[in-house]
C-alpha cells in the first residue's frame, strides 16, 4: 500500500468516523474502488485490511481524547479521588465517576459479546456493496429521526445499567458496514430519553475502550494467522496521524450540528450514496 493511499483512506476515516454516515462503509467502498482501478492493497475483507481500518479508528480515538480532553481530565481527577476515598473502612458506594466508568464498561462488554457474532458476518458484508447500500438507507432514516425526536431529560447521573447495555447493543449492531456507529448509538440514547449532549458524550467516550479492544483482538488474529503483513509501519503511522488530525476537526463540527438538531443534513447524502452503490455495485 502506498503512503498516499494510506493517507487518503485516513482522511475518509477521520471525516466519516464522526460525520454520522458510516466510516466503515466509506472505507470499504473506497477500497473496492481502488481495487477496481488496479491499486495494490489487501482485500477489504482480509484480516490485514481490517486491522489497518482499526488503526485508523485508533487515530480517531486520539481525536476524541483531544476534543473531550477537559471532560476526560475532570472525570479522571474525580475517579482518582473516589478511588482514594474508597480505600478507607467506610462503605464502598462509589461516586459519579466510578458509576460512569461502570456504565461504559457494561456497554463495552455487551458490544464485545454481541460483536463476536457480528464479526462473523463482517467479511461477507465487507465484500458485498449492495448490503452496504441497504445499511446506508437505514442510517439515513436514523439520522432524520434524531433531529425530529423529542428532546430527552436524562443526564449522565440518571443513566441506568439497562440503558448502558442497550447502547452497547446498538454499538454492536453498528459493526455492520453501512451503519453509522455514532449515528446508531446516539439515536439509541435519544430513544432512551437522554439529553442530546449526554447522548453524544456517552457515545464518543464509549468508542475509546471499544476501538482499543477491537484493535487488540484483530492484531492477535492477524498475528495468529502467521501470514506476512504487507502493509508497512510508515503506512500504519501516517494513517493513524492523518485520521487523528482530520477527526478532531470533524468531531467539533458534528457536536455543533447535534446540539442544533441538524443531523438530517446528512440524510440526502447517505441515501444518494446508497443509490450510487446500488447502480454501480456490479462493477466494484
């Protein structure tokens, strides 16, 4: 894989990880298109290419950490304080930071368990642009709904275990290319009655442990295969860095649009892309 190809795919990931139109589908479609043009790169459904995609996702995790650094820093300080307090002889009730961490853990575990089943479908879906088109149609509908949905009242302190688990289920389903992870998890959170800001915060913080864990698992799978990795370290590094920088700008824009209930602006694009994929999919 050439450096420019790696950088181009990273730009796609950085933009569409947060713009809720499914970064995975855009990566898969771009890779199919590049393959049809004779560009040398691993098959989109190969374990090696999925690992590269996940490294790009790690780059966008860096974007989340940067953009939400004040919230994460404050939460880390409160968590450390609560852990120090819990070392005493008093009751281990836990504070808000420990509770939020527990909710993220529940959602991550649910995603991991269900994700194993979804992962079995992933290779065949990655290889089928028509299925991606169908998922894009669903994504477009969800984005439209998030704007017209009634504003919720549940804040971070009021999120329950069942709500966290439900958002984890949504995230697992979003592993199917064509379904937007951010769009589906935010839509699920809004359907459960969460405030828009709370829904966005939970969705993007949840992405951090989920993507890190998925990358680690995929690396173990690639290493266990014993097959040589044709993508070089420079390509992985450039991909990570470009996705991180581009993702930071995209995340700020998306947070602004979410608070303004303007996600529907992406619906025509997603449906138009689905139509294009259906028309040209035999040629991909």
